[in-house]
C-alpha cells in the first residue's frame, strides 16, 4: 500500500473503532469506587464510565498487547496475537479484533487473509453502521489478492453509501480494468478525479492514462498522451513520470501533434520542474551544475534563463556559499527584469543583497535592500527588505 493509502486506512479504522465504541459495552474498569454522594441510595450501583472513542479499545490482555504491537509497526507479531482475542465470536471484541487483523494482514500484503478478516468483521451486528466501509476494504483486499470478479461483486450496491465515495469509484475502476471493462474504468477514474479533496489524484491520473492508452482508440490515446505529459511536468522524479516518458517516447509524443516550438517549450518546462524537485530534495550540487549548463546554451528565451539562474543561485545559496551565490543572483535579477518576471526579479535582488551582507559589505547590502523595497513596495518581500536594511545599517 502507498503511504497515502495507509494514512487513509488509519483514519477510517479510527472512525470505525469509534463507531463500535458508541454501540457496545465499554471494557470493565480496573477498579470500582464507591459513590461519594452521601444522599445516594446505598444499593445504587456506580455508573460505568462512558465508552471511549479517543483511546485504545483494549486496555488489557491479548487485545492490548496486539494494539501495542501495531503501534510499533510490528504487524507480523500482531497477527499472531489477534486471533486469540476473537472469543466469544459474537462479541464486540471479536468484531474489533477482526478489523485490526484485516488491517495488519493488509499491512503485510497478505491480501487473502485481510479479505477473510474483513468479511468476518462486517458480519458482526455491532459494525452495521460501517458495513459499507468494511465491505469496501474487503473488496480492495480481494482485488489485490487477484480476484477482481469477487471485488466487483462486493462493490455492487455501495453507490448509495456516501461514506465510501470517492474511494469506491477508484476501487471499482481498478477492478474494471482487470476485467477488461475499459469504458467503465475510464468513467470511474474520471469521476474520482472530479471529486473534491482526493488524496490519490496522481495515482488515479496515471491509471486513467493507462486505461486510455491501451484502448486502441486514437482519440483516447491522444488523451492519454496529454495526461502523461502533464504528469511528467508535475511530478518529474516519480515513477509515474518515468512511465510517462516511456509512453511519450514510444509513440505518445506523435499523438500530441505538437509542433517544434511546443515541444521545446514542453522540454524546458520539464527541465525546470525536475531542477526544482531536485532542489527540494537537497540535491544542491547537482542542481547547480545542471542549471549552469542549461543556462549557458545560446538562444534561450529570457524568461527561461531567468528561472534557470534563480535555481542555480538558490542551489549555491543553500550550500551556504552566499557570497558566491550573489553574483548569480545579480545576473538573474537583470535577466528576470528583462523578462518582466517581477516576482523572480524581487526574489533574486533580495538574495543578492543577502549575499552582500554575508560578504560583510553592510552599507551596500543596506542600500540594495532599501532600493528593492522602494521599487516594489507592494511585494511580499518589501517589509522584510526594510527590516534587513535596518539590520545592515546597524552592522555597518
């Protein structure tokens, strides 16, 4: 499972346990204290504490041991303990244990065991309020176990349960692909991508592109090529981007019908996206070298040079060589001004002034900060520039 899927599962599992807690008897207290009310009848039994939805379901015994093992990420050991918790079979403890067992089995990619555990869990009356969610989990596990027909059968009838959307559409699309129902898969992938607040958008877009690209239809394959091209630019260091580049190289680019100018612009956008991604991953030396090499090419548009120089300067600056970065930023500032990229002009001038300060040229730094703030008073950097100017004059 992807990290995003695991985060979503944990949130859903927490909600599931909370719902079970609201419908079942709480674990017995470790000790029962007498009433402190002198007016209460002597025969009145103390009230049990309300069920907890913000803490562990099991507070002692094998269940608590399994919860502790899961908290440490030791799902293999938890799978050894959880079966001992499910007694009696009809108890709420058994329902919770089945849920946890299914989740731990899924964490270990034991899909068949996960599916069987979720099937047992949803048979419990105490889980009736979340039966649709548990059914969806079982369907996902059946699908991962290689049984798309069983998964599709489980998903039937879930359309009316709002709690399982939009994951229902993504899972159903995955099952449809494996059953060679491409049109249905494409429709569900698109429906998923139209939903708000989805977490697995890149995954869904890649899956949609695969479904479209393997259809044999020219229009659909052109749409697939467009999706892959956007993925390459948006997440250039991902496996999806690598897959997209392969698709484009093997005939997908021709389907886009881009002229030479459009192809050059796309390539430059990909280069900038990759350099920016590598900068975020702290690959500063590699970014500096690559940006410098690219910026040295002749005939580049000013707008492209501006961004390359900004990335090159940023890579040097993040290596804590602020004095050396200054010269690159000053060159970038002129180029960005010529390209009418106001935002990067301001940022490069600001960083160049910081370089002056790092060199101990405090008066020059102060004047550079003041000039920046006066030239661009509405920019978000203006206030900071005034502060830096004051600090520079104080150090002069």
